[in-house]
């Protein structure tokens, strides 16, 4: 089966600019996650979707971050405006359910200058 | 919230030896645990999982042990190979915890010495 696909792989932007990341989960996976991973750290959950519904977005900085999962398949994570501290790898994952293994994409490495 | 942690940031082993990576978790309500392997430039890759009704689970060259009494999880890799070099994360979740998602520890970097 095809894995989780993310794009772009790399993104370099200047601070205060907007940026968007895209994720296509594994077909049939209703649960989709966006994680942030800083260098040398484990992934940290930003938001979790069950189909189209964001069921856990408590860690998403809502003043600048937004996400959507229209039609319950693909998802987009946006940052506007980006700050220097947003430089990190943004990982998307999907799973059949909340308590089944997550399958990760290879992430988008964001560098904010 | 409560978090999952690792005992050692780096573990160096000889090729062919067995590796043991440890993890301590603090949420006593956690009942599902997963080990992930992450190679440089890639996303975490599922290795093996275990539910709290089990103490041990084996896969191909890997074994996960769960000690709920002391809230400890370990990953054993038999006959370590160069391709096992990566960062290993344990992750945990309370399946009855409602909105909470999978929580990851900080990771252990496994280095294979030739």
C-alpha cells in the first residue's frame, strides 16, 4: 500500500511569511495527525482529526497555525505568519483508529530565516 | 501532562550483539505502547506494539517487554546490524483517555560499532 505522502520535503522562508504543508494519508485511514519534531526530540502532537473533525487541537498555536481536512482525506497545515522558532520538521501520520499504529510520512523540514 | 521518557540518549553496541533500549513512562493509565525507529531524514517507522494485557511480544529480531508494576518498557534487538542504526522512540497512549493522542519520549540514538 502507498504510504503517507507529504509535500514539500523542504521549505525555506523568511520570517513573517506564510507557509503551507500538505498531507495525503493512507487510503482508508480515518485518523490523521500533524506532529512537530524539533531536532533531537520526539514528535509532539499538534492536531488530530477523526475524519473531518479536529478532535484534539489543544497543542496547536491557534494565533498563527491553522489546519483543515476537507472531505476527510487530505489535510493542510498552515502557518501565518511564520516565526524563527517554527523551524522544525512537520510530520503527518495516519492510522485506522486512535489506538492503532500511526504511519508517518517523511515530513516537511521548515527553515525560517 | 504526563510524558514518556528514555533512560539513555545514546546507546553504542557492537555489530552482532543484542541491544536493549529502555523507556520509562509515567502515566499509569497508559495501556497501549509502540516502539518506532527513525532514520535520518525520514519519519518514524513502526517496529512493534504491545497492549497492557501482555508482558512480552516478539517480532522479527525484536522483542518488547512491558513491566506495568514499575512502568517500564524495553525494546530488545537481537543480533544488531548496521541497518539498525537509528533513533528509537517509545510512545504511549491511554486508550480510554478521550482526546489524548500518542505521546512520544525523547528517543535513544542507537549506534552500531563495526
